[in-house]
């Protein structure tokens, strides 16, 4: 993904409405948000990829666009800017 496309995607993601996790999941959401943020920093430096691992050990490389969306969703949910209904 080009730098311009990445910036355009990130700008689009920033305009999303916030969502919130139920209180019992908030600690996990915050931990995931921090992990994804740290991975994002290291991925940029090392050109690394992340993978999803299924229940039987099957793996799939996570596309950059999906990683960006997942990182943003976790960030928004960790901020608890909305209430869980």
C-alpha cells in the first residue's frame, strides 16, 4: 500500500463513529489496542507482517488495510468514548 493510500485510509477510519466494549471486556480491549499500536510501530520499521491463526493452527497473513482497520477499531473501543448498550 502506498503512503498516500495509507494516509487516505487512516483519514477515512478516523471519521468513524466510536463504539464501546462491554465493561467486562474493556481490559482486554485496552490490552489489544496497546499491542496493535506497538505492532504497528515495529511493522513500519521492519516491513513485518501479522497473521491470523485459526483454531486448527491454520494461518493467513493479515492484509495491511485490515490491520489498519483493526488497529483503529481497538483504539476507539479502548478510549470508551461511547457507552455499551
